[in-house]
C-alpha cells in the first residue's frame, strides 16, 4: 500500500466532533488532516435537532460561552439562535425538567416557568393542556448542516486538509505508536491520531487493543411543511428535540431508539415508518395547533451510545499517541467545547478549561462482555429494518 503525505495529526471521522477538533487544531498552527468515509456530516452530525443546551455536561459552561460567537469565530453562518423553551406535556416531565436546571441555576443562568398563556405568546402552536414550560435564557439551537460545513471550511481556511469519500481500513503501528492510517487511497502518516468516527469508533479502537464500548442506534428526524415563524423557534419537550427552521419547517426527532448492528456497508440508515409516526404523535401532543401540517420528509442517521450515556475523550493506554472521542449521541451542541477539549488534550496534554475526568475510557475496564443485553439494548438485524 503506497505512502501518501500525511499530517502531524490525522483525524478519522468528518462528523461534527472531528471537524471541530480539526478546526481548533488548525487555528493553533497544527498540521491536521481529516479523513471521512463519505461526505462531512452525512450521519448523525447533519441529522439531528441542532440543540445547544447540555446542562449536565462538564463542557456546559464552555458550550454556552462559545456558541454565541461561533459565526464570528468560524467566519461562516451556523444559524445559531439563542435561548430555549422546553414544554412539559405531563407533571412527571415538568419535575424531570426542573431537576435538569440545577447546573444552570448554580452558574447564574436565568430561567423562568411559563404558564399556558405566556407559552402560547411565544409558541402559538402550543396547546392549552400542558403541565408547564421552562424558558431558558441560555442555550439555543443551530443548523446542523450549515454548522458542519462551517467547521470544514474554517479548518481549511487555517490550513487543515479534508479527504472525503476515503474509507479507513486499518492502522500502521511501530514501536508502540500509530504511525499511519491505512485507507482505500493508501497510507497517511501521522504523529498523533484522533479517532472520532461516530459508530465506527468502537471498531477502530478495538483494532488498537482498547475498544470504546458503544451500542449503535438509529436516530430519526421528521420535517413538516413550512408554517409561519413563531416568536420563539427553539422549542422541545415531550421526549423530543428539534426546532423550527428559518423557512418555518418543524424539524424534530426523539427516541425510543432502534438498536442496530453496525452495518458492513456505508449506506446511511433508512427511515422507519413506525418511528416516524411515534415522533409525529408526540409532536402533535406538544403542538396541537400544528395538527393540519403534513410531514414532507424524514431523515435517519446512526448514532453511538456508551454504556453510561456519557462521552469518552481520552488517550488509549495501548497506543498513547491515539485519542478517542465519542460524545454518546449529544455531539452536535457540545462540539465547540469538545473540539476545544480535544485540542487541549492533543497539544497541551490535558483539558485546560474543564474537568473531563468523567470522560475517561478506563471507567469501562470491568464492563461485562454482554452489557448490551443486560441493558436491553438488543440489536435488530439490518435486514429487518431495510
């Protein structure tokens, strides 16, 4: 296999986490190359609700600091819109959401509980039969497709390189280090390696002797025909995530997940009619005044989930020049901060702005081999969902 000019840092995965890390590294003067098997953002990075409000994460403060500046920092539009409204359809949901704002309250972020009248002034599509709603004066949402492309362009503006439609097949190792990434086009040499390959992160890390445990699931979104823009377009709740786009479409997704085996082929997941109907029903419960609107398309992507639902950002103990990163299905909103953390880990040896010790891979050292079955995350055969 022929040797191709590599980079100081090679990143496997052109999703939002890998591209953000690439941008942070490139603007720090690091020679960086991102290798993507398809096109950037083709999986979950471009097929999600665009939310930027992750209060339970150690990266929350950096997420909130950076998002309002991202258009200026990147030099390209992300369509970021500030603030968030979360609608509780039941009293149980209202209690659950109240617990989730403890971190925001601790750090001085404002929020308020809205009654039905206040909610409908901001969200005219909301119904009268709700338990309540929280208005977060922080957080927000952005356009996933625009954001992924903005990261890619901004990285390239700083000298980073991007190879798309180039599948990784393995790694070259020497002296306890990874020295190259094997691909369909040849071998790309590297001094350091970042594996941020979404659902393939577990498979690639296993090749290097320390598997990142992940279960694979289909993530699905529905998109409606356009409606008049509401006063506030960043609305979720009732187990859904999403937003109203600038064109007026309602774009929403949410579980329950359908657990999958990692496909051998690189084709994206196909939408599922039963899941689409389930999302539509919950959207109708949250916004009954949108009952007449039609669903015009549905997306599906594949996401990865760690056993405890928390991200992994850490070096492999087997090859210390390799960093692995999976955000466990919440990568989009945290991407400005996760890219910063990965840059710090690669360049400085540790994250300098947050304690990410809970993201260490070693917490899974004693994980049961059948952990997926024990948690009920039983995969469907791919032929069952084709």
